[in-house]
C-alpha cells in the first residue's frame, strides 16, 4: 500500500473525564473524512489529559509526527488545529516545515484545511495564534476565579487531604466520619515523635488503606502531615517562571496568604491545629535532610545497579536502591509489609562488571547485546533519527502482521473449498428434491454446476400435500458432511 493512500490520526483532550466521549467523537469525524477521501487509517495516536499549551510530554504527538516525517504515512489528520497544538505558529510552523520536507500533508477536519493547498498555510498560522491567545485568556480567567474563591475561603478544587471532605453547600472542609479518626491517629503518632516509616507500618498492619487504596508509605504520610489543608488552611502550590515565560509548578505546597493582609486563610475544619502542624514540621525537619517533604532534583545513580536490582522476597518485587554500602528493598524502607532483601553493593557491582567485561570482547558483530549497545549510543547522539527509525520499524511490523492475516485467510479459503467439494453429492440430492417439488418459479435461478443457489435453498419448497420438501435435502447434507 502506497504511503499516499494511508494516513494516521492524532487525537487529544486536555481533561480526560469518565463518561465523556470527546475523543471518540474526534476519531469518528476523522475516520469519516478519511473514508470520503479514499484514505486508509493506519494508526490512531492519542494524548488523553494532556495540555496543548503547557510544556508537557505528549507521546502521541511525537509518534504521529515521527510517522509522517519519516514517510510512513502521507497524511496526518487532526479533528481541529488546536488539538495539534496551542503554542502558536512557533510550534505549528515547525511541524508544517517538517511535514512538507517529508512530502506529507496535514489535514484539519473541522477547520477544513489541507496543507497540500498553497493558501492553507496562512490560515493555519492565523488559527494557531488564535488558539494560543484563547489558551492564554482562559488561564487568566481561571486564575482570577481561583483568587476569588480563595478570598472567600472556599475550596478551589482537587482532592482534599485524608480524613476530610468538601461540604457541597459551603465548599469548605469538614471531617470525614469514616476516616477522620485514622487521620487523627497519624497526627498523634507524629506529635509523639514516631518515625514516618513506623506510622506507615502500623497502618498497613491493621489494613487501613491509603487515600489511593493501596498501602501507606513514608512519602504519603509526609505529604499528608505537611499539607496546609490538614490544618484547615487554604493551600497554594508554588510556581516559578521558566526561560520561555511560562509558569511551572514545583510541587511544593504552602499556606495561601491574602495579598492585602498577608494573613493565612482558613478553608474549613482541620484534623490538626495550626500550632500542631508547625510542631510536626519542625520535628520532621530536625531529623531529615533539606529536601524532606519537597520535590527534590533527580540524583545521579551512585551505584552501578541502582534501580535495576529487584527484591526477590515473595509478593514484593520492588526495586532496590543503594543505602549506605548495600542495596536495600525500597518497599521495606518506605514502610510496606516486606521483610526486606539486602545485598552488598561492592560485591554485586564487581561481579556484574566482571561478567560484562569478560563477555563483551567475545561478542560477534551481529550479537543482540552488541546491537543493543550500539542502538543506545545512537539514541543518545541522534534521538530524532532514532524516532524516525522506530516509526518505520513499527510500520514494517504492522505490514508483516497484515500479511500473516492474509495468509491465514487464504489457508482458510482453501480448506473451505475442499469442504464444499465433499458436499457435492449432498447438493445434487438437494437439487433433485427441488425438481420433484410442484412449486417452480420461472424467475428462480437454476442450479449451476450441480449446486443449488442461495435463493432456491432459502425459499419455501412445499409439495401438493403441504409437506416441507427441504427436509430430505437437509438429511442428505447431514449424511455427507465431512467429519
């Protein structure tokens, strides 16, 4: 199949809510356009719950762009241009250049745009900037609404802390009758100086589920205790400005302060008092490192097999990391119920390194391990070429799968023809039965090559006495059916 006759679809929704069909409706419209224009849809790329305005990873977008720029498909179809991007002509213009360089085209169904037409590029530029402006204005309106709700002491959205609920009328925090007692137990243990790991193990021992339904760990306990809303205070997430002028959240949450009075704002009931929260935080910071309870930068691996060794305790299987001079199970250290595996870093690293260096010189040029090493090196040096190669490889695999399906269908057809040959005597008997019937229609098609047509087989055939004369034929077929 030529690339000009096949296409890929790219679909995106910013908010992926249960019960919503936005992305399904996008796909239906895009498929209808492809069918009307004689194109075959090869693959559908999706990004659910991903913004087209913020700087976030979009795997579906990257895969779709790689497919069309690598020449795997000739057309990339989107439902609307703002589904592709809301970053303006800065990003959309580069996408158009890459697609045009590969000899492909971009189609926007709702906007009625096809970049194979020379006049479409100017319209694309205008719509791209319009989408960017809409997103910026929407962000301004949302920010204004949040500031208003904060000033009134009302919950602005999101999941409340464990042990608390949102009153649907007042939009303020109230105690959850089912979990508030457990939440207070966590606070009392922390005020008594109990370590976070021991608190997590205590909860897991009595099978008290975490807010997400799994086991507790030290990180989830830390996040709960540091939450301003746990003390009935309005929370705010810290954000910083990036080099390109955008706002990026750091993940650090602190009490919101009124811009005029600089006082904290209450948002309802809390599990602990403000004073108890400050005491807990002082206790935690006095015995932990500087990044306690905050999102810290990703550290470089300090051991050869950090994150590559797994705990072999039955039912665990969690990663092991270097702690001191040993690899230790992270589930055990986090407070989960695991006895905890441990191995000396120096001994394990030395053994693995010696085995690798001993095997490497003896590898043949086409050895899979050597190929994997070369691929990883190419991926680091030239990731764009590597992405295009992955797209082509995926297309080859799809074509091979379709070829296998055709071979299976061909084999099934041959077997079916052989079975029909074995049924020839039965069909001849059926034909004789119909000829003996008193009912004959001049328009009814006659049997060809000793076989009864579908119309003759399905229409009623009754004799003068009203008996169904198809029964002898059915019995004949049953006698001659291959076993």
